[in-house]
């Protein structure tokens, strides 16, 4: 008798002897296989902050055991370094919060059809902060308003508005128009369509702009030291003016590690705040 051919024969063909069978997996093995990718991602997500903390702790330990002169010892005292790090975080946090208060609502308004004629003017004003040299801007503001924390905040806000504003506009503009029409077709108001359809779909792009703004704020906050605004820039300027390399490198290393840590936190926030299914 000849062997059956066609789809029936293919379906009835036995599996190879060494092929794994689902029925042979123990419940514990199945659960492990199911959660293995998630566990791997969790470990990879924790690896970056651990490396950041290890590098930071290793550098501070090296500085603590190095042969420092009196100027370096005063500039790298643990209390002073912690104070400057906290001031840098304050500059970044306050400037980013003000950028969000200004840029996100402005981006939402400029994405509306009735406000689009004003878009070129607003973008041109926002581009001033990006196109002007940051040091020149902060010095000009210091001449106009005096030195200090809040003058540095104004300069940082002017420098960081554009990414958040632009991403908010792009995120809302890329929403599929058919989804907006469908929302209006079922009787939703314009405000309801914005809050329940457009903004949730635009959240990933908006969060990417906020994340970019955070990184810009961390790096640019060093200019606050030129107008007595505090922050880790004080260590950099002290290291340059006194020609103390350990002080200079400590300020640079801590700013780089802080930027990497904030970028990691921004990635975590993006994953948690983005709507499920996007």
C-alpha cells in the first residue's frame, strides 16, 4: 500500500524523537520559560544604574585616597561635593518643571487648527534659546537681572523649551486623523477627543521630548556656576581656574553619571506612563 499524500499525510506525520513536547514540560518549567524573557529584561534594566553607582563610588573612593593638596581637599570634601550635586539636581528639576508647564500646553494649543498660523512665530522664539550660545545667554541675563539661582533657571528654561514643545506638537500631529474623526463621529466633544484619543496616542513622543529636555538640563546646568547659581559646574570652574585636575574631573564625572542616571529613570518612566498596547 502506498503512503498517503497531501495535507492529511503532513498533519499525521509523527514528530522527530528529539522534538520537545508541551505535555512533557513540568508546570515549574513552563512557568520558568514564560517568565524568562521578563526576568532577563529586569536584570538588564538594573545593570545600568548599578554600573553608574559603582563607577561613581569607585571614583569618589579613588579621590578620597589620593594625595591631595589643601585646595583639592577643600574642593573635594564629601559635604561640599554632596551640596553641589544637590544644587545641580535642583537646577535640573526646577528648570524641567517650568519647561513642561510652558512647552506642553503651548504644544497642545499650537496643534489645534485655529492656532496653526501662530506656529512659525512661536517656534522662532523657542529657537532663540537653542541658537544662542548658552554662556552668552546666561551672562546677558545676569547683566539684566543680576546673578543667582533664578537667573540660571531662566536661561535653562529658554534653552530647553524647544525639544518638549516640538515633540508635543509632532506627537499630536501624527495621530491618525481617522481615529479623531471616529471619536467625533460617536459624539465626543473636541476636548474629549483631545483628552481620550489624541493625548494618549501622543504620550510616547511627548515623553521622548521630556526625556531629551532632562538630559539637556543636566548638561547645561553647569553654566549656572558663571553667575553664582551653584551646581557641579562650580567644581569644573574651580578645577580650571586653579589647574587642579582631580577637582575638574570629579565635576565632569559626576555630571556625566547624573545624566546617565536621569536618562535611565526617563526610560523607566516612559515604559510605565505610555498607554498599554502602544
